[in-house]
């Protein structure tokens, strides 16, 4: 931001500009803190995402077991076995991390697979049931990461624009205003001297 | 000396046996690349009529499964129709396994209040059952379902409702249904003449069912006292002491618990597998169908031949279900052949 062309220069404006600079710097500090916090959250979530490969492997294993169950008892019988499983209870509630709204998934009730009477179907169900909680946690982490990463990018942009554009502009403007005010006061001083000199000359 | 009705029934069964698909047929089907290839092969078998009614674009494994089960039911009841006297009484009780399976399906759905419709049951004509299935399907919960079973052979199921409520698992009711079923079948076996071969077949089936139930319950870590209560109270070679030891011991110790029975090797074979629980059904069913196959070869003039035929009908249906399901799930031919009962 160039200070050239700015006409209004007064002590009041200088004070306002100084206040604005202090406020902007405070804002920048806060945004930096937010950025750091979001970055540390992202790091935590990244370690969670690393479990994805292991979860994929477990899922494939569970699906293999499910295939065996299908082969052993057929579609209609497995469908009937599946009917004994109560639905699992999951609640999603919003949570705020530094102002970023992320979903928090709470598993309220696990699926009850105790009534499955076919051993192969039970095995497949118990594997899938065991994975389900981790799968939900992973989905929650991925969703959080998406929101946080977006906010992190926005915050970074804001910090950069404050650091590289807005604050240097304000400093330059303050310097310009200070310079103009100093010039004006010198002019005033010189004018007063001249006036004094003229008055003294007339008296003599 | 065998009665003329038994001789007639066995002779008819010999004729019906020729309709079976051979192991070669199963192997060829296992190599098929599409359901239409399997359907083409089945059009030369007992399944042709039902499959012919199915438009080719509607062919899928679940519809084919229903056709296989329908044919199985028809085979069961065709044979029963041809029997007379005590043989017929026995067969009528034996084929009740279809209605038992349907009852179990309804109870499972009612346990979670899941919607269940008639097409989810094994197709069973009203003339073949005393159970009012449409009413059971409409029942609002398990209590109402069991109440509707009054005046049927399964009326005593209501006695297990308290246990079901206490533990919250339908296996209690399912195992009790099995107990009622096998109790009736065993009672009829004892009334048959020349019952040696049939006793062995049905007795071992009861033992194998009991083994599967107990090992499944062990897998679920159900208390030993409850396992003993849920076990089928009929023993052939599996004595009560074996059941007690199985229930009280660890899953891994099952071979020791079965010492003195012909099932030790089965338990060892199960434990040899990397994942014993998932192979349990296949191994036990293979043993059952081996017995049936042996009876078909060696008891060709006995009533046991008829029961072996029924078991082999079931084997054929299960093999066909496995083949069509495997094709849909893209299971390799090698894996599929391991799961077939051939």
C-alpha cells in the first residue's frame, strides 16, 4: 500500500493509525497462535490417518470371512442371520477447534452380534464389528482434517497478508504521516519566525 | 424281512437318485465364467422347469438360490408322498427341518423387529406344514410369534421365552427348536424296523449338529452351564460326559473332550485350520455328507438309503448355492472347489 496521494494528515489520523497498527499486530499474533494450534491438530490427525493401511488390511480380511460365510450358508440364510444384529448407535455432534466446526462422532451403542448362530457368519460379523469403531474414528479424523486443513490454509493466507501487506503498509503510512506532520510543524515554526522578524522590523 | 412299502420307497428313491447332478457336473459348473453358463447346464436337470420360468435378465444368485431350495423342498415332499406307515411318519418329521429353518428365520427377524416377508423364507406350500407362516410373519415380536405356535409341535417354545429375555440371544430358541425337531425324528427312528443304518445316519447328524452348536457357543464365550442347557439332549456317540467336557473345557481342548467318540479326528482337523471357527461348518457338513454318500453306496436296500438320499438332496442344493454365490463374489475356482461337498 503506497502512502502517496494520501491527503488528510493530522495528529488525530496519526493516533488512529498507530492504534490500528497495534490492533493489527495483536490480530496477527492471534492468527499465528490459531495457525500453530491448527497445525498441531493436523499433525495429530495425520498420525491417525497413518492407521488407514492397517484398517484396509483388516477390512479385506473381514470381507474374505464374509465371502466364506456367504459360500457356507448362502444369501438368504446370511440375510436372516444379519437380521438378528441390532443397529449400532452413533451420534454426530459439532465441536469447535479454534473456531473451526468439526464433527465429533460418538459411538453410543455397539452392534449386538450375539444372536448369530452360524459360526462363519459370527466370525465375519465379529471382525467387521471390531473394525467398525476404528472405521468411524478414521472417518471422523478425515472429516476433521478436511475442515482444519481448509481453515489452516485460510489462516495462513490471512497471516501472510497481514505480515507482508497490511502491517508494512500501515507502518509506511504512519511514517508518511509523521514526516508530513514534522514538515508542517517546521513550516509553522519557520512561518512564526518570519512573522516575528517582520514585526520586529516594523517596530524599529 | 422288509415291508413292501419300504421296498417300493427304496426302489423309487433309486430312480430319483439318478436325477442328481454328478461331482463332474459340479466341477464343470465351478469352472463357469458366468451365471448363464451355469443356468445352461441346469436346464438339463431337475431345476429346468423353475429356471425356465425366470427371465434371463433376472437371473441372479439369490433368485437361483430360491429355485434350488424350492426344488429341494419338492424332492423332500415327493419322497414323503410315496412313503407309507411308520416310514412316512418318520419322513414327515424329518422334512420338518424346512419349517424349522423358516421358523428360525422369523424368530431372528422378530428379535430386532426387522421386516420379514414371505420371499425371505424357504418356499413351502401350505399343504406341507401346520404352521401358519403368514400369521407369524405379521407377529409384532418374539412373544407373539411363540404364542402363535400353540397347537403346533413347537408349543413348548414358550417355555424358553424367559431364558431368551434373560440372555437376549435367539440361539436359545433356535437350539430348542433343534432339540424339539431331533427329539421327534429320533422318536420315529426308534419305531422303524431295520433301523441300524438310519440310526447311524440320523444319530451322527444329531451329534454333528450338537458339536457345531457347542463349539459355536464356546467361540462366543457363553457360560458352560448355559451351553449344557442349550445342547440337544439326544446322544448317539456323543455322550453327556463328552458334552460336559466340551462345554467346560477350552475350544482348543475339544479333541481331548471327544476322546472315545468318532469325532476326535474332526476336532483335530478343525483345530489344524488357521481359522478354525470359519471352517467349522464346512468340515462338519463334509463329514455329514460323507456319511450319506457311504450309506448310498452300502445300504442300497435299507430305509437308510432314503434318508441318505434326502441328505444328498440337501448337499446338492448347498453345492449349487455355493457355486452361484462364488461366481457372484468372484471367488477363485481353487477356493470354490475346497468349499464344495464333493
